[in-house]
């Protein structure tokens, strides 16, 4: 039934069912032309049957599930999981709609390889080769390999990952050929593959232990201070302040300028604002709320600058050992 709708119409139906906040988040991620086309369909679509809506939502759910399976385990794993849920014919149909083919993603075999074996084969390779392979590994596995390298190699490889953009298929094939001989695995690459970049490095560092993180950031600072600052900003954004404990927030509040804090809290999620105000006296919280209200409309750039200033203070407090930005993988010593 959903096949009667075009892709744009399906997107419009999905947007209408998502609710205002989620719909706005999705639309902000699209190009202006795409937003215009989708909203035009929203305006045109009337009197939809419940069964039609359910069919479109079901198709979206299936494709979303398929994408997740492909990302986690590649084509073969995705098809096995989908076949177990929907049957072989439906699984093929979902993957066809998704546009997924049997061609494997670069270094897909690394998802199944033992991380210690990968480290053994990589540790003597050129830093650029190591960076290329780590950029295609799961962040947890990449973090394990990176933290096991010598300190100087860690910094060099981290810098190369951060600055990596697109890699030609010829280069990927050469690297894969080396691992093919060592791991007896064959992977084909038919198009340019994008991997690496800042976010890849951030994901790896977020999965690393504190010592590895500090060593790499110090190395980045020496070679490219601006890049190091950008990595730090991505690792802890202003909204993450709600994940700090009350004592840490109180320390931050003592160090932050009240005017700058009011600007930083302008337009943020109410949960973030409530977390901050909860750690203030009633009078101080009331004054802050009033100050935010009196600001009126304010440029996004100004808000982001104020938020970055607060984040820098938080980073400084953490580096001095006054606060602890605990992670999910941090272990406690009893």
C-alpha cells in the first residue's frame, strides 16, 4: 500500500507523525530545497487512512532496522537478522529498498577480527596505515588498539585520523591486500570511502582511558592547538553539564561570570537550565532566570561563544582535578 506514495510523500507522512520537536530536528538537518518539497507535500496530503500511515511507518521502521544491522555487521549479518524476523523474501525486499548490495564495506572483516591480532599486525605499520585502519574500526576496538601503541605513535596516529577526509579505493585496496595476506580476508572496494575526521577521533577518545586521552590531546596541542581545542569541544559540549554531579556544577558556577552564564543558558533545553538552577540559591536562580528573560533575542554565535567559555572552565577544573567528568566505562577501585 505504501508504494502508492512517492519518497517525498512518505517523508511528509513521517514528519507529520513525528511531533513538532522531532520534526523540527529532522528538518534542520535537511537542505532548504528538501524541506520545501517535503512541506509542500505536508500541505497537500489530506484525509490519510490509518492503514496508509501505519504502512509508511512500518516501512520506515524496517529500513531503519536494516541500516542498523548493516552498520553493525555488514550485508550478510543484516540479511540473516532480517530473514529471521521477516523471512527471506521480505528481507531481500527491505535491503533492495535500502539500496544495499553485496559489496562489503571497507575493512568490514575487522568487526569480527580479534583486536589483539589486529594490533599485532598493525603495530609495525606506517602511522598513516594504522590511522586508515582505525578509522574503519568500531570506536571501542579502535580505542583498544590506539591505547596499546607507543605514546609517540598514539599522538601521530590520532593527528592523522583527525585530518583524514576521503581515501581513494586504490589506497584502501593496497592496505587491505596487506591484511588479506596476514588475515586471509578479502574485501572489495568500488568507490571512494569516507572515514576518519574529527568525529572519528572523538569517538575513539571517548572510548579510551583517561591516560590515553590526555597523552593524545597533549600531542595534538603541540602540533595543532586549534585542532586540539576543536576535539575537546566535541568531546564535552555545553549541554553535557547536566551529566555533572551537583558538587561539580557548584564549582563551575563559582568560576563562571554570571552574565556569561545567562547568555550560555539562553535557548538551551529546560533540563539543562533546571540542573544549573537547582545548584543555586532560590534568590540567585530567580535572578538568573530574570537575566535570561531580559536578554531578549540574541545571536546564536554569541550564545555559542558563551557556552564555549563555560566548557573551557569545566575543562580547566577537570584538568586540575577539582571535578571529574565520569564516563560509562570508568571503573571504580574499592
